C-alpha cells in the first residue's frame, strides 16, 4: 500500500490544515470526503429559505443553474455552480450537514 503523500510531500491532512489560508467558498468536501475546488461559486438570493434541509425559492429571481419546481417551490440545481454550505442531492439543492 502506498503512502498517502503526494509527490510534493504534502498529505491531504496537511492541505486541510491550511484551509484558513484558502479563499472562503472556493473549495468543499463532497459526500465521499474528496476535497474539490469549485469552478463557479454563487450566492443565493436573500429570500431563499430552508424547509427540513431543502432550499425553497422566494420571490427573487434565481441565479443561472438554479430553477424552481413549479408546484413545490423546491430549488433544483443543474450542478454547474457551487453554493457554499449546500449539496446537490440528485438535482435538489440541500443544506450541507456539518
């Protein structure tokens, strides 16, 4: 079994230990524990709310990549933009649990 170090000698834990030095919201840890860097980071409108961990649309226009289910008001995502503290749960925008 190979050591978890990269060719530069840094481990994933060393990378995570420097997270305070990285720009906020540019990377996230996915559900499998992989550290990913977001190509595009977005901001949700102020009137978006949470209902049981699922984001619900308000009256403001949603940014590109997001849409609203017309009957339920649930926010749907195409996955092209990362919104800090969220996850894409099979196309539904949900709150990431900490």
